[in-house]
C-alpha cells in the first residue's frame, strides 16, 4: 500500500465533523487514501463475520439501491470478514466511496486476504485508524474501533448479528452518540439474526427491509425526487430574518442533503449557541427542517 499516511487531530479542518462532536473521539486519526468530504449521507453497515447468503445478499442490495438513489453517499465498515467486507465490496462495485475503519496501524492489513479491497478503497475512499504504524490487531482494539464507525455515520445498519458480538457494541455506540440505528429482522430460529431481533424487540433499532425504508426514515432526498417550488409565504418570511439567519439559510439552500450544525458553526465562525438558536427560529418559521444526527436542511 503506497498511499502516504496522514494524521488528523480534532482541531484540524479535515477531521470529520461528525466524529468531532463525540465525547470520546480519537485524539488522532491516521488516514490513507482519497477520503471523501462526507457532506452527503454516511451509512455504516456492519454485522456478523459468519453471515448467511441471505445476509450477504441484503448487504449488497442495500448498498446497490442506496447508490442508485442517493448523491454523495459514503459507506463505512470495519474491513473484517463477513458483512463488513461484503459492504465494502458492494461499495467498490457500485462506485461509492467506502471507508475501512481498522483496529491496527495502517502499515498493514488484517485480515491480509482483504488487501485488494483496501487498495481499491484508497482510490475512492480510504483507510482510517486511531492506531499508529506498528500497532498489531490486538483483540481489544476491535471493540475500541467500533465507536469510530458509529461516530462517523449518520445511520448505522446491522444486517446480521448473533446474540453477542462486535456489531452490538457498534449499536451501543450509535445509540450513545444519538445516531440512527437500523436492523434487518430475521426469523426467530436464525442464530445470525438473534442480535438484530433483540435490538428491534427492545425498540433500540428501527426495522428495515430495504434501502427505501432507510431513506424514508432518514428523510433523505433521492436523485429522482421532484423539486417542489418554494411557497410564496416562505419567501415573505425571509424579509423578517436577521442577517446571520439569512446567511445560514443561504448556505442550507445550496446543500441539497443538508448540513451538520457543527459544519455551520465552522463556516460562519459564530458560537454554537447562536447558530443553534437561529436554526431553531428558522425551523419554527418553516424555512428549515431538522433531520436526525444534527443535520439541517432547507425546507422546499
């Protein structure tokens, strides 16, 4: 792997803004490849390392259909056997940027059998780790790594998970970070779906059957969605806005999939509390819509 390793720290502009808001964010991220801006939807797809053919098919279909319907999609997983590598391979096949969040230094690849996928990911996506070169893939690193997968995402999807496993750790992190959590259901007798069924039964994860369910729940705008003209009453309301509120609205109007509040704070250079207050006012006036995960979008 010839791509140079770069280091991102929370104060750096390139450090992912979704991850920056997490209380236990990594003090440094080592990255390789063409890391996407992640301004559009970011979906983490994880699951068991011993999936069924159904689980692999669900994963491939999910990534394929999300790619067909969403602009600027990024798919994240952990580069492991099973559902993880299936998600990465599907993203590579359908031209979607994919990020492998690894539990070791980026001077190696574990498992080595996935070296070709890692090289392909670096051409349209990349590799991330909080561990410096020389770090071996110790068992404890994998559970620690899972919080980064959850923190980077808008939505975390569990495809198949046994009653105990790393995917449930990722699910806990997603809930802790207020990320949207989804799971594919399985039959009561399916060992590989016991964890998913448990998350759904306890109302921790939303049940989905396909990409359409995920898109609808996240209120993402699809490529084919017709643009509705802005209502005249909304235009009239804009005359009563303050200059900072107009600035926020102008930025949101040019971002089809919306912007995260942390990014708006960075772009405007204003305090978080002021930006949050103005966004609330815009939402009350019907000009802005609040989406899961701290995303705001211009209401069309």
